[in-house]
């Protein structure tokens, strides 16, 4: 290559272009950081007491709430004077027309059921055979309860009647009123077995509203009612129809 054919001197970059090349990368990085900050970083970081180095103490654990005794005073329990007034107002009302005091009725239905169980245990303690008497139904309303016992044995029913009549609650007599009558079998009763079922209906009223199932007591029979409690001595209505029984009434 001759001297006349030498290359022209290289062109110098413009000053503003060089400045742009130096400044543009930091500006792009700063913009990316700004977008990331806006999208991913919350305005306020909530400090948890469990975080390491967090200020303050951990909140105390909540204690389990204590269960308070059920307060029946608003609906169930009436004073003796209030119960006396209710009794005088409703005692002549047919049982099926007596209004229902919801919580009182449910509470005393439990007491009736428990009383029947206890009377059955006491009345037939030591008996060689399992008694056949069964609680068929229980209904409580406002001042009275009605329940039905069924059994093919009139003697068992009579013994249950005598035992339940002695029921005490907390040492005091349980009943203000105690009425018993034989009733006819209903459609709800099971099919008639070999021996016809007898149904004994009890309509009772308590002396007080302050009754608890764990306070039920049945004291031993006294001399006056011992005969009624003895199934061997109790009168069986079928005896009157037995021609072979010389002592049967004519």
C-alpha cells in the first residue's frame, strides 16, 4: 500500500453519545428496582411477637372459659308461692290442655324416668325373675307429669305404684298430688302378647320445682303399706275370674 492509499483517521464518537453510554445502564437498573419496590414491597411491615428480635412480649394465652352452672331460675324454678298459685290455677284443667313449660317439662321428665328406674330396682330387689314392668311414656307440662307403666302382671304394677308413692326428694315427700288409674291399650302399644298387657297411668304433681335426679330416695315400706308391696299378698284382678280360687270374691 502506498503512502497515498493510507486509511483515513478514525472518527471520534460524539460527546453526548459517550455520556449516554455511561449513564443509561445505571438509569435502567434504578428503574427496574423502583418497579420491583412498588410491586413487591409492602408499605408497612407488621411485626409479629414471635419474630426473632421483636419488641414486646408474647400475648398471654387465653384461659379456657369456665362453664357456669346452668341457671334454671329464669324458666324452670319457681318459688313455692308461685308454684302454689300455678297449681291452684291449673289443677282442674284437663292434663292434655295444660300448657307446657318447656325447660321445666324436659327437666322433670328426666326425674320421672329416673324415679321409675329407681323404684323398679327397689321394688324387685332380690326377685328371682326379671320384672316385666316397663315405662311406656312420660309427658310433663307446667305443674303435672303423666307417665304410663305397662306389664302383663297386675301384681308388678301394684308394687310399682306402692313404691313410687313413697318417693322422696332430698328427704321430703315428692308428691303434691298422686293419681293412678288403669287405662286401655293404645295404638302405640306393642301387639298383645300371650298375656294381655295392663297399663297403669300415673298423673303426679311435685311439691317443689327445686328437684334433682340425684336426690331421689325411696324409704323402706312401713307396716301400713308392707302388704301392698308384697307381690305374693297383693290382690290380682284376675283372681276374681278364677273358678279354682276358693278365696276369690263372687
